[in-house]
């Protein structure tokens, strides 16, 4: 164990950082996270960090590149302040959907972000629901990938009856759907879709029986909500009686709010890994993962096992 716990927060999701602070009973350390007049990020740590166990909480949310720069400069400042250990707590990891070279002359952006975080000074990373678990392999430092499904399940179980089916919006999300289905004791169905271009989805068919059932679409990210709306319309056309959506990260960019408010989805349940200020709408329900993150921080500090938090 290195020093005492110190919490530093960037500006991307201060409300979540405050909740984590309250759960841990550890005050957020005094730090300046601002901008110079030309837009450059200005960072200053106003407390001694020498020998301390420091956790930097920063979601890589919109404006994504500014959030990344804040994190990198915070990590560099702490490294130069001789912190005993520096952990980057990243509830939402941006660029995770660019995790492979799927055509010529494109970057592996998720790997580049991992390299930047490591070079800046992080010695450990804590994330929530990585879009692709293999991104952990892009780091040469320990990575703890926490799962929010248990918290989403606690909310969903009271909203569905016996006739329920969990829907994976694509083949890549089957394992996530299976985890929730096992907890609910129900079956799963899979949406068959293709993406002709980024943020454009064509839903083609569904594999599985959804007739007369409550369908729960489960995903890690809701961005423009194109997949959710197309999938929900397909489910209703196939005989589903209700559609709910559960996702960890509610990005809600572009036309997402208008689409969700006008579609047949009954409720949209997300966690607070991203700030939802200005994005509230009638169907939205928010589940806090502050206790999950706080417990991971506590166990990392004490050197105890975090693996039980992975399910």
C-alpha cells in the first residue's frame, strides 16, 4: 500500500467524482483544471502528492479530445509531483470502437490512447465496460475492467415479468446479453445488422423468439440511438409486447434524444459513467455506478482482489 488515497477529478464528469468521493469518505483534492485564453488546457495540483496513492477520475466524454488532454496533463503533473502510484480511473474509454485495423490506412486509435495514457504516467487503469475487452491488451500496465451489468440488473429485474427475453443488438454483444439473461433466468435473441458506414445501421432480422414477450435490449453504448430505434421497431413488428433498453454509457449524440423520445421504447436505462447534464428526457432512468468505482478504488489501494467486481 502506497501512501493514502488521493482523488483528483477532471472536468468531464464532476458529479460522478463527487459521488465516488462521498462513498469513499475521501475529499477530492484541490486542483485547477481550466483553460488559457487560447484554449490550451491549464492544470495545477494545489496539494502535495509526494508518495501518495492517487486516483484520477476522468471520463473521456465530449468534447472527447479535450477530455483526453485533461487526463494526460493531470497524469503528467502527478508524475512530476512524485506521486507514489497513479491510477487513471476512466469510466468511459473513448476511441474504443476503433480497436482494430479493419481496412487499409486506418489507425488503431484505441491502442494510441492506451500508449498516451501510459506514457503520461498512469501505472494502473480502472475502466467500466470497455467496448472491446481485448483493449486491455493494448496496455502494458494492469487494467481492471469493471462491469455495470449487476447494477443495471438490480433496476431491470423489478421492471419485467416472467415473459422476458434479452436482446443482443449484434453478434459482438452476445456475451453481455447472456450475463443479463442468466441473472434474469430467461433466453436471448440476437439482432442481425450491418453498418455501411460509421453511425449508420441497417437492421436486417432477428434470431430468436420474441413474440408476446418483454424485450430488453442490452448494449454497452448508446450513441446516435440508430441501432436501438431500428431494433425496437423490428422487435415490435415481430410481436414483442414491450421494449426496454439498458446500456452502460449514454453518449446520446446528434439525433439520439429525438429518436428515443419518439420511438416505441418504454424506458432507457443507463449509468452515470458519462455526464447527462442537458440530456434528460422522460424515458431516461439513470443508475449510479459510483459504489462500484469506489469499491474498486478501495480494493486497489488496499491490494485486495477486484475480480469479484468483474461480474
